[in-house]
């Protein structure tokens, strides 16, 4: 594993920012202490215990997996953590908005994977550089547990052809995979300890293998954009201002939830889900359950 990036007040140095733009990713960044990461995991797992059998409009796993920041104060709080925003600012600049936040969880000794893909293929924003994904580990992300794999420099490609596999073992909404073969030697394993984070570009080819460990592999992916980004497919798009200002007005502003799964936040969630379904399911030849 590379040396931990030495963040001055969690801000990227010019050389770290340059490395991100050269490689298409940067890791590992120390964000939360081990104790903080354990506390966040405990809070998330308590929510799972309390709400798994609740009478919610959609399955709890859907709310965890898509736009959790709209209905779960924990997710919004993490996405707005100033330590994460300090690092993101080194990529996007001082004006930062949260486009989505989601928990990626692989249960122990399971076969679920994430196919090698480029995020921007499905966001409806074209090949914009005005975005970055922060991936925060809440449990050990290792090769054994199914950590992410990045292809260095692949963000310099355009959006490449993808296939929708609809595989039951692929955690992505359409089982999407890039339609080119990625050699094992071209993959960089993004191993992270709990509380560490990676950053990656939306054109960086990445995916992850199954969790062969005895622990859950829990990570949170936070998709940040600058106000310069623009939705090109859906009629409306939404964002939560996290730092600075939005002088462009390309996104409808939403507020963080105050309580878990309130009626107000559930209504907003459904509105966003319905409006963005056009972009996130564009080109699909079958139903995309997460957005149907």
C-alpha cells in the first residue's frame, strides 16, 4: 500500500492534486480516526437493525444504496464533514455540492462484485471534469474483502462502450461493465483502513471483486460536483450545497434531512428518484429497478 497522503488540515497539496489529475485517483487519505469510523459503522448498523422491518415505501437497502443523504442524517453529516470537503476542494475548488451519497456493502463470504465501469457513463452529465467521488472506508477494504480496483490514467479516455449484464451478483443498478477487457496487471488495488478515503474521477475505470473475508466490507461513496456541472439528459437535477456558493443555478438545491426517513424527506427522495430516472436509466434495454 502507498504511504498515507500527508494532508495539511486535510487539504491537498499541489503535488497531490497533480497526482490525482495524472492518475485519475488518489489514495489513501486519512480522514476519520479508527474510533470515529467504528462509531459511524455502529450507527449505520443500528439503523439497519431498527429500520429493516419498518414499513417504508421502498426497501431499506434502496435508501442506503441510492441518495442516502436525502433520507439519512448520518449520510448527509458524513458528506458534509469538513475534513472530506477540504480534500475535495483540492479537486473541485471552493464551491462544492453533493450530488449523491450511497453505502456500498458487501456481506462476508459473498459473491457480489462491482463490474469494471466509468461512473459518468450513467450520470447524464457528459464527460465533465467538474465532479469527483470520495470513497470512505468504514471497515477494512482489502483485496480479500473486495476493495476497489482502479486503472491508472484511464480517465484520459472518453466514455467507452458499456454492456448492461443485469447480473444478480453485480451491485451496480444495471450490472454495467465496460466493453473492453481489463488485464489484472493494469489494476491498482485501493486498499483502505477504516476511516481512510480515496478520490476518483468519473471517467476512471474501476470495479471490485467479491468479499471473501469474514467481515462486512462497508464503504460510503459520495459524489461531489462543482456548480459548473450540468445535467444533460434529465429535465431536472438536484444537489445539496456543502461549501461555498452556487452561482450557476444548474441544480435544484435540497436540504439535509433532520430525522431518519421523515415524510418530507421520503417525498423528496421519490421526486429525485423519479426525475433522475430518465438520466440514470438512459439507454437501458430493460427495467432498472433502482429507478423504476
